[in-house]
C-alpha cells in the first residue's frame, strides 16, 4: 500500500481511514448491516416535506446534529405548486450522487487525483402510465441516461474504469436497475 | 362529476384542474411525454451537490424560477463528512414523497378530505456488498418498508384503498420495485 501511505488524503478522501474501515468490516462483518430511514409529512396537495436524520449502522444508532429537510411537489403543469422538485427528480439526484461519491472513493483508492467531476441524469417518463390513461405504459421511467465528465491525472481508459467500478458498487444504481421488495403498512386511527 | 363541481379545491388539490389535465391528455396523448433531469457536481471526497430545475413536458421545455440544490455525502462512520444525507437516503425520501403526493390527488378525486398523512420509510442494506467484501450480498437495499399514518373523513378501508391506488400509480414505487435500464456515458477530455 505504498500509494496510500505516501498521501493518505486524496480527492478529499481519507484513504487510510477507508482501508481501516474495510479491515474493520472484514474482521467483524455484522457491523456492515445498516438501516437508513426517511420520514415524510403531507403539507397540502402534492406538496410534502421529507426529513432525513437517524440511521442504524456499525452496530449502533446514529443521530446527526441536524435534520436534513426537503420539500417535494409537482410543477404547475401537473397541478402542483413547484414548492420543491418532483419525487421522480429526487430519484435522479440520488443516482448521480451515489455514482459520484463512489467514483471519488475508487479514484482515491487507485491513487488517481480527480480535478473535476460533473454529470447530468435524464429520465424519460410517459405520464399516460401514472395518469391511468394507458395500461401498456409503465408508471416509472422508461429509460435513464447518465452522462459523466471526469477529469484527473490518469489516462482516459483509467478514468472510465473508475466510473465503471463505481457503477459496479453503487447502491442506488443497483436499486434502480434491479428490483427491491417494498411493503406498505397503513394505520388509519 | 357532482362531487368535484361542488368543491373544486380539496386537500389543496385543484380537482377541476386535475380533471381538466386528464381530459387534455386524453385528447393529445403526446403531451404526456416528460423528461426529468438532475445535474451533479463533485465537491470533495463523498461530498457532492445536485441541482434540479429544467424539465421537458406538455410539449415544451420548462425552467423554474429557481434551482433546487441538494448536498449529498456519506456520514463519518463511512469516511464522509455528513454534509448531506447519503444518496441511498434520498432514494427513500423520493419514495415517500411520491406515494404521499399521489395519495393527496387520489383522495381529492374520490371526495375524501385528508386531515393528516405522515410516513416513515426504512431500508435495510448490508454494506458487505458495496464494500466488495461479499459477492453474494447485493449493493442496494434488501428490503424497504413504508409505514403510513393516514387520517381523514372516510372509513379505514376507504383510506387504505387511497394508499393502494397511490401505490398502483406511483412512478418511484415502480422504479424501485421494477427495473429501469440505465446507460452511463463518460467524457474524459
């Protein structure tokens, strides 16, 4: 591990801590079990507010010093008030953010210094599905395209391999491209 | 449509506009084709910032008066700086927001006045997957549970049916429980 020893902080990633974390999990695999959570409160119409804070992981509950709160809504063209992005847009944001975080970690682990990473995600959706007007049209995105611009001190093929490895280990990419079982419970009292 | 005519605004939903939108799409189905987008810029380490604004829909490009920007990061226990939620948490937020928006629309269309809607989403994830330590463990959530509390002027079974109809027509629920093809392009110059 000469590369990591000579410069433990790379791309803002503490590679020494990253490798120490991997070693810790190898020795105690049960600390890798996490549970993430989000809560949501309806405000009016399609406008609602989500809150993210507590999570379980590394064997204990974690409470952040502050809540992260995010408004969601539909735009006026969909009879909403534009008080926040649509939920479907938050999903595209989650995908870009996950791939980007992984990319920085992978590059750091491989000794590659990144200078710039930005991306655009586009999702095509035909609302005939969610409007209930055509049962042959799905509710969600038909296709999602991610376009990355990645610059750093490595040849193009090495930078592409970093993106590919991030894709291969992305939690959100996995959720979007494979299915996850979802249960919904309702309390009315 | 006596119900909607007698009280066009219900749950903050302009039901007259909602039904007019449905009629417009029935007459011109191509206006239902939308494209949503998110952009992302890497900041440092696992910290990055997403921006949501422009989208295409109803036959034209739309630019909102302001960008919506959202920071994402990993928590310290995952060698991040907690500058925002994890991408995987944004995904849970998107799911709750989508089901909640749909629920308000469905209730309004059915003449049900809601008084309170809140929810919690939990996602179980074993990081042995994304850490590359066990190839039998998936990268994403193994299971997601949504718990709704719904109150309004309808019997429990009618309120449950509203949630069920929202689930049946949710874009994000569809994406999470079914797969979407995702392509990733990389530019390195």
